[in-house]
C-alpha cells in the first residue's frame, strides 16, 4: 500500500502530515511512502531525509 504526504497549498501553511520519524515508522510497517517535492521545506525541519 502507498501512503502519500502532500505539501500544503494554503498561504502561510507550513505544516506537513508526516515527519522523518513517522515516515520511518510507517515504512517499518511495510507501507511505501511518497512525499511530494518541497513538502516540509518551510517548517523548522529545513533538511528532511525520507
């Protein structure tokens, strides 16, 4: 099963639906995770490795 993490489109919205830690946990459960390009670039987590 594939789980997608989109970037937010609303002005001023910087949150994302997942963190690197939660993506790792989801992958350990056997799911594939697709993260949209530039998702999470504006929040405190500036460098994200999925």
